[in-house]
């Protein structure tokens, strides 16, 4: 979770006073105190522009008139639901749960910690879609590397024979590949190929990848490649569809939209 949140001080007539950096938890506490309103503009690294708090956290109390129940998956008015641990549960589902305890604040029954929640399982990306996403990324990178070759030939006037024999000439292409993978994974949760097929890469606990985490996954990918493909085929048998580099870097590939950090 990004802890470099900022918000615009609504008490400033021009609403241009930036407050931060703050953790998301602090922003939420300010929202409870009404210092941050649903329409207050917030930003954190990765966003292209400032957005209203209600769009940054649509499930936070007061940011939306309706919410989806974690248990029955129905969309219901906020006044008919209870919010706890970043999840909404409707009163009907709470009443049906047994045993029940009373909310110490007097707002009604809450789910007992002894009762397991039936949470929908995550959908892991299968081998075929992951392979297709890798091929798309390879096509993009091949085009970028071809552009580098054109620059070598026609801008720097490097002879073609030198390009074919020199190992150093490949270094910019390797750096480009690393930057491509690490940047998109850390900022968007997926490369263009993965985003095309609706895939996203997350850490084991479901949080977005940091730059260092994305770098670890990138270099782990080459370990999978060095196994002559065996590291990739593990996806076919792994319960969470994780390849060797996913195990090394402690990541998972899920089916779901990517998001800007």
C-alpha cells in the first residue's frame, strides 16, 4: 500500500495547499473526522492527476450511497450495512450468521470472529493467457530494439558487421528490457501485454509490487528461463498457477484489472 498520500486543504480558499505525505490510514482517520471530505482531492505517486477521495476509496464509509456485501454479493444502501476491516456486510447476512455478538457501540449484531467468512476465491491466471501476454511483450520489446538498431545504423553510423559481433552493443537493449518490466510492474501492476489480457501481478499478500519487488521478479524470470522452460511449466501444476519466478519473488498473477499506483 502506498504511504505517500497527499490531500488538498479544503479550508484554503484556492484549495491548493498540499498536505502530506501521509499514510492511507491517516487519510482515513482524517476522513472520519471530516477533515477530508468525499470530494476532497487526493493524490499519491502513480496517479496521473488529483482525484476525489470518494474515487480513491469508493468503499470507505460515506464515499458511496451503496456498497456490495462481502457475503451475498448484493449491492445495498450504506445505511443497511456495516463496515469492518475494509469490507461491507449487509444486515441480512449479519443476522443469518451464528453465533452472533453485539457491537459494543450498539449498532447491532456483528459477525463473530469464530464464524468463517465465505470469501470468493481469487482467480489465478492460467498458463495460456500468461504465455500470450509474454508474447505481446516480446513483440513490443522487439520493435523497440529494432528502433535501437536503426539508430545505431543511421544516426551513429555503426557498421552492421560491428553490431552483429559486438556484445556491448546489446547492453542498451538489456537495460531497456529491464526498465520496461520493472516500471510497468511497479507502477501499473502489469506490463502492456498483461494489461491487454486483463492480468495483474501482486505480492503474496495481495499488495502492489514496489520497484524493488518488481526488480526481484524480473531477475527471477531469467532463472525460470535458464531451466529450459521447466520453471514456466510449473504453472500447469501449481494450485495458484505460479511459475518458478513467482515462487522466488513471492508474487502471484491474477485475472483482474491493473491500476495506477
